[in-house]
C-alpha cells in the first residue's frame, strides 16, 4: 500500500461530505481504488466571493503509486500514518499528588481536570460558586427581564464557566494532543464528531448545556462530588504548602445578592484528623494574618448541624450538610484552582496569602453589532445559500496610533446576541453569545485594543473596574448599556436615536468619548476606518455597545510550566483562563487534561 495526503481538495458547496468522489475525479481513479480514506481537517474556502467551496485535507491508501502531476501536483504528497500519542509523553505520571484533590471552579479547566483525574483513580471534590447549568440558565433569563443582578449565578459564574454563555467556539490557534483529547471527549458526550476535523468548530450555548449535563453525570458516576453554590473564601499555607481551604455557601434568596444560611458540602471531617498534629493547636475562628501564620477554628457541633437532602434541577438527589455558619474550613493537600478570568476576589485573596502573581497584558474595547445580512454579502458574496455555509464571520486587525497600538476583532458571534456580563454589583461589561444554528438577524463581535501589563500588580484590574463602573453609571445604574453608532462615534457626537439591538437590558445614547479611555477611543476610531475598507458598510451600519472588558485576565498566577504548580506554593495547581495560561473553551479544558496527564498518586501522601 502507498499512503498519500491531499491538501485543499475542493468540494462544491452543495456536495459537503462527498470528498471521496472529488478525490477520485482529481486523481482520475475509481472511488473503490481509494482505501482507508480519512478527513484530517476541512474548512469553508470563501476566497472567491460568490463561489465558496469546502476544502478538505485527507489521508488515504492506494495499491499503486501515483505521481503528482498537473492540477493536483501541489495538493498530493506522500505520507505516513505515524501518529503521536499521549502514552509516549515522558511527562506522563511525573507529578506526585495525593489521592484526594479539591478542584475550585466548574468551568472547562475544572471540569476536564476533575474528569481525567477521576479516570486515573483520584478522589475529587469539585466546588463551584455558581449553580448547575439548568438553574443558571433560568437565572440568566430572569436577569435579562428584570435586570436584578445575581452575583453568583450569571453569564460569567456557574457550571460551564463564561464559555457556556458565549459563541461556543471550539477552534484554537494551535492544536495538540491535549486539545484533541478535549474534542474527542466532547464527541463522547454527544457533540457532533465534525468538531474534531472542522477547522472552526462551534457548538453554541444550547448544545453546551446538554454537554455539561452529560459530563456532570459522568463525573458523578466515577465517584466525583460536585458542590454547587460553594465558593472558595480563603486558603491556609504552612511552610510554603497548601494545608487547608475555607469554603463559603452562597445559595441566594430571591433578593439577588444576600447570602443566606444554607448548605455546606457533603464532606464531614473529624477535627482531630483534619490538621497537622500540634500540641498548641485548637479550632477557634481566626483568619490567617500572613501566608505562614496558623489559624484554628472549631467545627460546628452536632447540636447545630444536620444532614438533609436536596435536588438540583437535573433531578439527582444530593446529600447536603446544613450548618449554622456560611463558612467553614477543611483540610486540603492538593488544590486545583481552575477559576475564570473574572475571579477578582480570588486574586486579591491569593495576594494577601503571598501566592505569586504577576501583571500581564490584556485587551479592552467595545462590542459592535451589524445586520448579519451585511456580513454574509461582504464575506461570502451575493446569492450564496447561508443554510449551506452557516452565517458568515469576520476576522479583522490593523495597526493603529502610528503602529504603537492596534485594533482587532475578537469573539465574533455570527447570528448572535449581545449580553451583559458583570461579575460585581455596580459594574457593567458586555459580551456576545450565540446558539448552535447561528441564525439570528444580527452579527456582533468585540473590537479590542491591547492594554500593556501594568507596573502595579492590580493596575489592570482596577482599570477594568473603572471602565465598568463608569459604564454602569452612564447606563443609568440598571444594566442598560451605553451605545453609539459608529458614524456618531467617529464624529464625536451623541446619536438622536439608536437602531435595533439584541442587547436585552436596554441601550442609552452616549458619546463614548466623554467617559471611555481616550487612547482606546482613538485606536478604535482608526480601526473602524480600516475595517470599513475591508467590509464596506462596517461604519454606516455599525452600532457600538460598550464596554467589552473581559477578553482575558489582567493577572497571571505564576506557575511551573512542567508541573502546573504555583512557583511558591506547593500543592497549589493553577489552570486555565483565570490563571492566565489559556484563552477559550478548548485550551482551558486542555489545561485540565494536561494536569491529570502529569499526575500520579503519591503513596506517601
């Protein structure tokens, strides 16, 4: 057998999936002469406006040798089927960890870390300050109607993380064995298998919800314990090692924001066994005053606690521990921090405890919204059936301010909607999301401007907060968003009226130059003028909804690249977007897979 690859095999738009026949025609072979044909990658090629085609990269076997001549000389190459595997990775099982691991955060990093650690035989408790995705979905829809903010169950916080209510993109800049594993896991949980080979896979919020429910069931089947509405409040570090965590119950009343005395997780701990042995230690409430100081706290007595049962909306009966206090400590030998990029209270707590953090660059800007029909015509051409192609998207970038800055599109949502995504009361940020069909009448995307790393550790975070609090005030303090047409923005004037928008909490006419950072505004203005040359109508039909501040975290948790462990705190493993090492659903999940791949049980722990 002779093995070949064919790159950029063109298939008519209406013939999606018929790559065998196309390959046979291209090579002048009978289709039955082609063996073991597999798709390695496929994409939509829209370079010829009005005539987009599917483009496939395939690998296959032939019984006879063929030569690359004529039209297929460039596409046909000899190949081998040697495939790398995680089994051969020398870093596999290289990081000793105790048999029980606590994971904070049920976003992609935390969920995939928990799943793969459980598959390797570890015991895992997963804590998430938000709710299970079904209840979270209801809370978000309620917020879009009454605009009453829920600090723990919103677009950013809850099962699935921020990615569960976004465009649901699954593409990454670079694919590796860890990202491939994530995509295969998704197929296992019911996602269409095309996500493995499509160059720009997309799942959408509706299908992510279904995936999350199946993943939760698998984690619980493997013995994992998931504790919703339970937030990390503090950690204890002794002699440079994590020894305990303080958790807080955040079940909310209908009043949106007032924690009530409620449910502590299932775990019961014998106080005499839960701390390091010490003749002077006792369990009395006291917060550590430094990263190396000790604390002691009494457990609630049996007279003030009881066991109850509660149901999540998935119908699963879960045991809960009803306590007289909202906060409690528990021992911890290994803590996986898989929080999102908006976990500001976690950054502040870690800094107080002396955990190594560093400032990093990020980006801020605005969301822009256009009629999807405009984007379809400009990107695909006239008379193209978008039922076959899907709604068109764009990727735009240009240098600005004499090449000292830039403006670029980010998280573009074809056929999507705009949503408010605050994580703190009194602030406003915006984001975009879409459903699997992407068939809405509007397109939206972030237009972002890079922000350099601050000399002050929390300088970037405070910059975010200032813009978000200013936007909240300009919008009337009820989650209406400041908005301006791109035409009016370029003219430095306020609109008399605004066009229709998908933003659910209302818009307020505003001249963004009056309150948004001037350097960001200047860079955006140059960017819009450049983008209009690439997509005519970008200015004329564009609406700005502000601000977009959560492209990534302005902080990074410093970690060892070979162990994913904090550089100065043993037993603390930091993952994902919140740690500053990934961007997006798949790369964040891959960070969790990577940790589990490195982990091995420490028999001495």
